[in-house]
């Protein structure tokens, strides 16, 4: 148990430090904010990829959705726990460096209670998400399941499948490739994977439970304890919120590209 936690505590901060070193060597024109932001994104890609692989292994091995178990369930939970704590710190560093570049008053010249509060106000939902996983999801997974439901924990691991594409979008923007076909294709993949892996995964889990016990999908929720339904709702609610934000962003980008296309056509007619 302690070995998995220790490993995660070394791997994720170590990757962050290594990515910063490499990026500073290859992209000398980048600011500290750029280097920290992209390094944080690259580590998130690594963590999400590992979580997805672990989730697929667990789900594929569990024939009985309630009683079958897999060693990766608890092991990866412990290994991934330090990532949540690290990522809060990395997000803060990214916020701090970005605001320091924009700030003219000198408030971000050093770390302070003000800079921490500003970060928490801006990214409170992500911080809350990470803290919920650390303080609620982790203890439930390790100590309060009674060894049941590895299949469902594995399904929750696979929700990270969309994260590499989200991070890749940010990286493409940083590289100046936000007006390319690659960025547009990546955006479509983000919407598709986010919807399937972070929203549709919940009715899928209910359907799998119902299939095993002969319960229609629309009746499954009534056969589960209230705390199970509430827990799923707490996890699902921010996913829906973030998906709506992604749709709004995609719509803005589409309208912007459409506007540029229309102006281009008008210019050709004028010529």
C-alpha cells in the first residue's frame, strides 16, 4: 500500500520537473507560464493514459460486476492519489505564472494568501473535484466497499480517456496550431470521448448491473441504496457542467471560423 503511494508521489512531480527541464531546452522563447502550463498538461496526459489502461484491465477482467476483483483497483487508486494533490499544486503554479505575466500591480511577484485565494476563486470546481476524489472516493474505494464493485471503479477509471485530448487541445494552441485541421479534429474527439466516457458511462454501469440481476435499466436506480445513486449524481453533475462548457466553446470556435470564411468570400467578391 505504502509502496504504491510512494511511487505516485515520486512519479508525477518527477515527470513535471522533467518536462519543465526539457521544454525550457527546446522552446527557449516560451515564458515560465507557458512551460509550467504545458508541463502540467503533459503529466495529466500520462496520468489519464495510465488510468484508462488500468480501468480497461479491471473492467475486462470482471465477469461479475459486484464480486469479481482485480489487484489494479486498489493499487492504482493508491498510485493515483498523489497525482490529485500534485495537480492542485501544479494548477496553482500555472495560474500564478500566468497572472504574474499579466499583472502590472506587482501582486503576483511572489506567492501569498492573495494569490492562493485568486486561484481558488478561479478554479474552485477543479480543486473541489480533486479534493472529493482524495477525501471521499479514495477512502470509499479502499475501506468501505467490502471488496465489492471493482467493475464500477474500473469504469470510473476509464472516464479519464478524454483527458489526453483535452490536454492536447491546450498544447496545440500553445504551439500555434489552433487554426489547423488537427486542432478541429482533436476538438471533435474531445466532445465525443467526453460524452461517451464521462456521461454515457453512468447509464452503462446501471445497465450492466441490471443485466446481471435481471432488472430493466429504468428500474435499476430503485434497487440501489440511496448513497450509491447520490454518489453517482455528485460525480456526474460536474461532468455535465464541463460538457456544456465544451459545447459552448466549440460553438464559439465554429462561429469564429465561419465569420472568417464569410469575410474571406466577401473580400474575393470585392476583388
